[in-house]
């Protein structure tokens, strides 16, 4: 696991974008990006859009797969993740809408929709870089505590904590759905690279648990300790509870040239 501590959230976004762009260039036109919702990756999307707009990155032939979707929000609902991804990812990164996939939370047969989603990821050859945020209770995607570490895309019930955390996007708590479709932890772990971004004091405990805590389904993000290419990119505030912060800083300073990510 690589832990990158940046001075602020904007620098963290630029670092994450540079890392993603490096992989995208290696992969070429068949690049598959795994995308997350929430506020954490917004600066990464902005920094990626800047690279695209300045002609330094072109992923217009690539594909994207979202992590999750609420169940029951009608198509076009502004808080459906399909809409959020369209506005924050598809349009600014100039992806073709038909190449951007979000689980179908409005499907009649949700079980089948979940199976189909995993099959579509497999059929395309898997995700090259999965972007992640982390929930205050340690969830990644919508894999709530006690999710199987081997789980696949499926229906989950949101915890009261997650519904409260996400109520800020809705007019009231009652409007936040109770269920979702989410890629499983096993699905996420198959991405060839994962990049988790977090900023702010309120994420410090979650980051400490993801990076330095025990691997446990009680804190689903901790499963990333088992991933061979996981990069955790945080600002100083989100890094404030890391015991080995000085080691991570020292490691970054002494990174061999060939491992360096060139931040635009
Ligand atoms: C939601 C999403 C997660 C995201 C989490 C944290 O629940 N399903 O993918 O990581 O929120 O959101 P934020 O980045 O806004 O703190």
C-alpha cells in the first residue's frame, strides 16, 4: 500500500489524476476507469478534466464503471448516481455515454442486474484503475460493515449512519433510499489498481483504520491492505491519525525516479 500525504485536497486531487493518467497512457484506448460518487473524488475528476482540456490526456475511447447506485430512485433523479456520474465524470472527461456503466437500481430484477453488472466488468477485461472514497464507517462503494470480504455486486441495505451522512444531498432523511446495488469487495479487489482519496479531519479515523487497522469486515476499506497496487491519497487533515505518517512522507521523498508520479 502506498500512502501519499498531500498538503491539501486540491493537491491530493492532482496527484490522484496524475496517477490515473499514467495508467491510462500505459493501457491506451481500452482503458477502463472505475468511478466513485461522493465529494471525495470531485477534485480528482476536476484535475482529470484539466488534463483532458489541456490535451495531456485523452480517454474518450475508454469505458467507466461506477461502484454503486441507489435502489428505487427514478431515472434522471438528480441524486441518482447515474446522474451524478454523468455530470461529474462522463461529460467533463468526454467519455461516450454508452461506454459509462452504472448498476441499474431501477431494474425489475435487481439480483439479475447485479449479476449482469459483474459479468459486464469481466467481459470488458476488468477495471484498470478504481477510484474510491471511504465512508465514515469504513465502507467502500456501499459495502457496509460486516460485508463479506469476498462479496460480488449485489443488493445491500444502507446503515442508518450512511443514510444520515448522505441525507445532505436530499431534501430530507426520509428521501434517502434504504437499499442500493454495489460492487462487492471481491469485485473491487479485482481492479488492477485502486486509488482511494480522502480529505478532512472527519476522515482521519477512517483512513487510520483503512491503512493501519486490522483487516476486518467491520471496517470494509481495510480489505485494501490485501491489494497489491493500492494507493491512498490524503490531505494533512485526513492523515492526522496515521501512526506512521513520517515514514510515508520519507518514503515519498526517497521514491526512486522510475516510481515517481509526475503531478501536472
Ligand atoms: C457514498 C458512496 C461512497 C463514498 C462515500 C463517501 O456512500 N457510495 O462511494 O466513498 O459516500 O462520501 P464522501 O466522499 O462524500 O465523504
